[in-house]
C-alpha cells in the first residue's frame, strides 16, 4: 500500500520544503496540429486547478508523463511539428522546469510512461520512423538514461502505462497494426518482462493509465472501433482483470491520467468522437469503491494527445 506523509492535507512536507500533492496535465493538441505548452495542476486537497507559470519547453503533443512522487514529474517525447527526444522535468518543490541534457534514445511520439517512484522512470513504445518496442529508463538519482535490453513484446504506439511502485510497471494496449489487448509487465527488480495471460477487455489504442500503487492499475477509454468509455482494472495481487460497471462520463480517447495513490485516479482531456472535439473533462474514480465523479473545473483548455503525471507524496 502507499505510505503517505503524516501532513498530507493542503501541503505535505519532505526534505525541508513544502509542496501541494497534485496531478499534472501537460501539453497536447487543442485542435488538430495546434499544440500547447500549458501544464495544468489539479490539487488533490480540493480538486482546484491552477496553470503553471512555466509550461513545457515547447508546445508539444503526443507526449507522455511519469513521476518520482514527492520529487518531480517528467514529460517526454512527442511532436512539436517534428518528433522530439525532449524530457522536461518539473520539481514539485516549486513547479520549476528544467530540460534533461539526455533525452530519449530516439525521437518518438505516442509513447507511454510509468515510474518506480524513488528509483526510475520508464518510457516505452511509440512511433519513430516506424513503430518501436523501445523502453528507456531514467535513473532518478542523476537523470541518466539507459535503454532496456528487453523492450515491449511488440512494437506499438498510443498505448498506456501504470505502475505498482516498488514492484512492476504495466504497458497496455496500443496500435501495433492492428490494435492489441496486450498487457506487458516489467519487474522493477531486474527489468524483466512478462506478458499477462489476461489482457484488456478489448483491443484498444489511445487509452489512459493510472494506478493505486500496491492495489490495482486502471486503464480507461481509448479507441476500439470508435471511442469507448471502458475502464479495466488489474489487481496487483494476481494480475486479474475486472471491468468497472461505471465507465468514463463519456466515450473518449487520447487523454491522460494520474493518480492520488490510496485515494483516486484522474482521467483528463481527450477527444470525444460524439462531438467531435477535444474536451476539458476530468473524471475522478475513488479507489475506495471505484465510483466516478466529474470535476466541476476541468482543464484550462480543451485538448487531447496530452501527458499526465502525479505527485502522491511518498509511495
């Protein structure tokens, strides 16, 4: 289970500074081909939204995020009109941005990120000059990058990822010509990969992932012959899958997610085929009973193909 700071109300303290525990939604396309550098922050204490004074280093879409909870969020890859290797780092102490000297091993978009908080962030899959299975690992101690000898079980893009911090990361679904139900699991102890016997409930691309560390991963929405509202839940105890009776508030794809581990998952933005348009919607799923509410205040602008990461304190 997640170990939370004793003073995790409005602010939590660690290492002599204070920070607000929150989920961050970064970049994305407001309309097709019109990317933003904006980073929205939704505080877990009251679900209020602010927009950081410092956004991404460039307006970027089709990026991904991962977090060293309690320390910093990392947003990597995507496209600014051309594919990039860029990894931007936002420290939770002051929400200031730096850009890593070492980026991804190859410029790509449509990748997915997850983290072993306190140890390393992982960025897997995507599209470079073609679909890739590559998984890059960034050590949080010095932000150095290595590339795993074993990548995803198949090259694919527009997949989702979530992590059971301290144990394993899960990369689910995506487009591999065609879409797949595959869920790959990487053990953090040795970075070895297995593929779950039970995959997603349907072959899906453009989905979102978030986790209640120590308990379960949630993969929501996406495209499966059309946008879907499905939320699949994988229990970390045995990797079994259930599908929630209550899905997203509307069928949508290409959004982003982050979680207040121990409390709730947040699924933000995306594209609703029924409109058709990008949205500001943020759905919140309480981990206590998997019930859904929709925040009264959503993102600061309609967008899709964005990245998400969260500061849940100490995991």
